[in-house]
C-alpha cells in the first residue's frame, strides 16, 4: 500500500507538508501544487520556495506542472531536474474554470489529438519520469476510454485517476465503474484519488479494489491530518499533536508572510477543515472567521486547545 498527499493549490505548500510529515507521517509521496510556466520562464516566489530541496528534506516530493504547451513543460522539467527531482507530474485534473477555459488541467482532455501530440513530444524529449493526474473527461464518462487509449501509448510512471468529470468539480460521487475499467485496461501503474475521508473509506475502497495499491488523499487529510497514519494502522491525532501541528503551520506562515490579513486568511482556510475535530468547535470557528488581528487569533486558538477535546465525530467531510 502506498499513500500520497494530493497537490492542493494554496493549501498543501511546503509549510503544510512539512508539518504533516513531522507530526503524523504516513505518506509515501507528497505532490507539490502545480507550477504554471510563464512567458519569462521563471518560477514565481511561491513556486521556488515550494520546490527548494531544503524545504522537502524529510519527504519524497514530486512537483507538478500545469500546461498544455510541450516546450513550456520541457523547459520547466529541465529546471526542476537541476533542483534534483527525477519525476514530474502533469496536471490533467484541475477543474477550475479559469484553468479549463485555457485548455489546461481537465480542460486539456477536451482536445485528445492535441493531448496525444503533447505527450508524444514530452515523452520523447524529457529525461525525467513523467506521471499524470487526470480526471475522466469533461462532460460524460464515455469520454474516458478514448483518453485511456492515449495514455496507454506512453510509458507513464504512474497514472492517478480522479474518477470525476470536470463539470462535477468535487460534487457527486466518484465513478468507480469507470475507475474499474481503467484499472483493468491501463498498461501503466494506476493510483486512485477521490473521497477517502476516513480509514473506513479506505477499507471499503480496498475491499472493492484489492489490486489498487496506490491511493492519493487530498481533502481527507485537511479534515484529519493523521488520516494516512491511521490507514497504515497508527493512532488518530491527539490534542497535543494537533496543537503542535497548528503551531508549526502558524509559525511558518508568520515567518514567510507579512500582514495579519494575509496570515489569517491562510489560518482561516486551515480551520475551515480542521475545526470539526474539536468538541464545541462552532463558536471557535465563528470567532476565527471574524478575527482580524493575529494577537486575538492566538488567544482564541489557545482557548480552544485549553477548553476542548478531540471530537471523534468530527473525523468526516464537512
């Protein structure tokens, strides 16, 4: 069994990844949120910090690229190779409209001939291993057999399938029938991604697909950062561990960012997932949401950790 942390833009950056690894572990690989090649050919400040080797010391990290331009992909891959990476992941799963309208992410799936030509070029010219994270199509599940035919033409290091359509975003239920067909037909190793929120979810999936030995988890980890450890037989997160986890992330953001507003935006996002892990969390979540100053935020969080306990019922999607 191999467990991977999904690349969630703006959330699972290097500060978050390091906190998960230090406090809970359980993941075999951490996928870095996508790099979007620009006209200048340079990494943004955020992208550079995310891929720096010293920010990924304790983990097997894999950077991801979001593009539909083969030359941009190859140029970015070459730079990443210079940072010491041996594998690059291609994002063909992002459902965001701003991405899709430019024919990137899941939007690239609407142009199978262009996708085929793109893959032909990058697999011929790139010296790194290439893995892919994909959705099953834009509008209808019957799009995927044709997409799988394309994937099967290339030596993909690993094909991570999120069995939703682009139009689904993160709603509806993953199409496990399509996943079953893909698992049977793929000539490349397959990883599953989608709606694993608890050890029970994983056991149910594994019972249905015992041959699927690789699973990528995204939102489930945001809700319970000890999820991977639990799936591998470890204990659930305790209050002191969660306090340390929060402290590492908060300290990291305070060091890297300037201004209470910017820091608190990130922390509010964290608590939107994490809060239900605690008893009587709603009153604290409400206070955190309204908070505008870091000093007040620190007092609210300190009160939460002093007064409340871990709520087992909170280990589920919100």
